C-alpha cells in the first residue's frame, strides 16, 4: 500500500500502488463524485479495458504489457485511471515501471512538472498513456530479434531448440496481440467524446495514440504471419529429416533380407543335401547371399531409390 500525491498549480496527481480497501475508502472521501462501483473496480482485475464517462469525470481501465523474463512472455498489467477537472488518479500494481518512473521524474524535476501538469489533468493523462504505449515498441523489437535469430539458425541440426524458440516467440506474440488490441477502443472513445474537462484540441493527440496502437497491431500481425511461416518451414524440414531416416532404415532392412532368408532356411532343424560338405556348403550359402544382396542394390539404384 503506497499512495503518493503530487500537486502543481491546479492539478493534483494521486498515484496508488497496490490499492487496498483503505486506499479506496480514502479516495472516495477525498473525491465524493467518484462512483462506488468505479472505486470497487480498482480492487478487482477487469477482463477488458473500458471507459466509463460521467458528467464530471472519466473512469478508464487500461491494460499494458510488461515482460516476464523468467517465462519469456509479455504479461498484462492493469491501470485504473480517474480524470476530472484538475484531478488525475492512477491505481496499479507497480509492474509498469514506466508509470512509476514518470511519477518520480515529474516529482523530482520542476521543469517536467511545469511541462506535464501546467496544461491540465487531460494533458497529463495523455502523456501517461502516450508513454505507456510507446514502451511497447521495444517489446516488439525484441520479438523481431528473436525472429531473426530463428531465421539465422533455421537449418541447424538442433531442431528441438529451434522448435522451442518458435513456440516461445509465438506465445509472446499472441500475448501481446491479446493485450494491445482492446486498447484502441478506449483511445477512440477519448477522441470522439465531448467532455468539458477534456480539451477539444486533445482529439488530435488521442488520434495519434490510436495510430500508434494500429501500427503496433499491424506489426504484431506481420510478426505472427512470419513466425507461422517459419513454423511451417521447420515442420517441413523435420518431416523431410524423418523421411530420410525412415528411407535409410528401409534400405538397410532390404539389404539384410537375402541373408536373413538364407540363414532362416539353413537354420531349420533337419538334414539338408550336402550337409556333410561343411566348407563347400558354407561358401556356397555366403556366395548366394552376397549375389542376392548385390542384385537388390542394383535394383534399388536402377529405380533411383538408392
């Protein structure tokens, strides 16, 4: 439980890390216009981003990705935002370091406070969302690096490692698509809405964030197509290698068939003709086996199977 408050001119930014019921109650007392359902939503994890407009404030739920290095996948972190005239409240789990770093930077730098908070809470809201969305580009660059690494090692012998890298990269792309796609609806509502505490000139800025989200979505779609094609290529290579192994085993089996048949016949437990001629019979049997094996080899080569 950490509540930090920053005041500059007529704007108050309240940032709450890991909000508790006590934090929510205090927030409701300080800002009685906030609806109790919106305050309760700060304590629960929403399934989808949303924007709830009220006559004197907006309540936003945004989901932004952060990278889990242990599992090598991007995970979702929720940010609950209240914005009213001169008021901005952010509540989150603290996993989005760009948000906590921004608060600390604005708190410690007079120039940044003047830049981000002097023009109102709506401009500060734009700056927060703009930075949160902008931090998604390095994540997609990491995905591109993984894809290039897979392409460079596509024909290596360690097919199991490549298959794992493809699976990990594909899972990360799917996670990023699932997180970022719904955010576009929120920015479109901000762009098209008309609220007295959201300046009209900000519609262009919301449109710019929407364009960034569209660009991110297009990049993710392209990356998904590429990793799917690479997966299909690896599957084809793996199938070809398996076919080669099966082909080799089949040839070895065919070459051993003549000798196997002869050894089976002459291994029967009864007397054959000329059994008293041990050495000549042994040489004849081996000679016939070799001739039959050579005949099989020539037949396979003639059919271009060998």
